[in-house]
């Protein structure tokens, strides 16, 4: 998810949200609840950044953050969560073969 124009993380809306949830639910092995991605991000966010920053991004006040998200995880778990990265795509050799000779700094 991308932050909205105010920097807050907002869940997909309407049809896109429903289509996404319908697609991934069978693969999860557990029930997909409303706004699960936003709640997951918020849970870990309150452990690795200031409450002021989390309030700004999520659009919640401090009381809501404390009541709903404090104490649900550890700082180590939050850092591990935010360190997750998708695998890098594999480079295809055919792309190199399609280059025009002399048109690249790679041609030496």
C-alpha cells in the first residue's frame, strides 16, 4: 500500500479491496479481516517510530494508538517485519542479447 496525499497508509477501497481479498483469502489459511494490512502496519509501526510519526501516518490520535496497538508485539519483531523484502526479479540473459551494440556503457 502506498501512503495517501497526507502520508497516511490507507487500505485499498471499494472494488479493488474486495477483489484483492477474494483472491488471497484461500491462500492464507486464516480469515482475512477488514483492514488487516493497515492494522498489521500500525501494530509494528508503534514499536519502531515515535507516536507523533505514527499518528501522522495513520491519522489516529495517541489514545487510539495506545488502546489498540501498544503491547501487541516487540521492537525486535517489528524490525524483522519492516526488514521483509520481496525477492529480486531474475535478470534475463535475452535482454542483454537485444541491446544495440555501441549504445550502452556496458559495451566495452
